[in-house]
């Protein structure tokens, strides 16, 4: 499936959800084919190595059960960012082959759980596929979407899916922030750098 097909499928997921807001079509950019002589000779391994020097925070994106599913959906995500203050928007990136993304898209809503320095094992659990990621995990419902809000997370951001864009082998998911909050107190963040977890030290 090409980029246009992926975007169309994402929009169909959103429009099929009773909880999602209408998705407005965006202006199409001018496109042209990239010639072979324009492609940068970037080795994928070198790409990962160099980009791995950029330290990021770590989140778990969750969504409530949708379309008769018995359990909520969730996955570990380090590709998360604030996007806009007015209106309040955030974004996360998810692989186009993700099996969790269609469940989140059908729900039309999600919660970003910002993980703390002591939640590395929780992150690893949500990074695995083919298992019950919520087994033994404490959570309550985010106030607007009902998405799982993980116990112990220093911060949470409750969102409605606002738009979905294609970006190479990933999708760029934009969320409109409906509610957010912190756990209070001084919580060190969980950091990811060069394939390893760490913590912030002032």
C-alpha cells in the first residue's frame, strides 16, 4: 500500500469511530518523483547510529478498547513531541507496520504517558508485540478519552486524534490535547540514548 493508501486507511479508521472529530482534508503538496541520482547514499545502520546520539524521553501511547475489543491498546514510543500551543497539539510517530496503531486509530483518541526514570521495565513490556501488555499494570481512565493512564507516570496528556500524515515508513499522528496533568512532586524522566535507558542528572 502506498502513502496515499495508508493516509486514506487512517482517515477511514478515524471516520468510523463515534468518538473522533471530523478529519479535514489538508492541501496536497506538489509532488514529483525523486530520481536515483538525487538519493543520498545513506546506510540504514549508520542512520540509526548517528540519530541514536540524540537523547529522547520515553512515553507509552494508550487507547481504550474499540470495536468490541476486550483490552485497551498501547505501545512504547520515543518519537513524541509537543507541536503547537494554539491550538494545543502534540504529535507522535508510529511505524506503518504497527499492529497496535490500527486499534488506536479506531478508538480515535489516545493518552500519552510520560515515563519516569524507574519505569524502564514498564517501557520494555509495552515495546513487545504479541503479548498482553496491560497484564499486572495499574492504570485508571484518562478524564476525557477514557484511555489508560498508567500509575506512576510523571505526566499524562489526553488527546483526540486531529490528523494523520505519512512520513516515509512511519505515520505522523497529530493529537488535539483535551486534558493533561502531572503526578506532582519531583520525578526524574526516563531517557533513551544509544539503545540504553538512563536518567537525567543536573
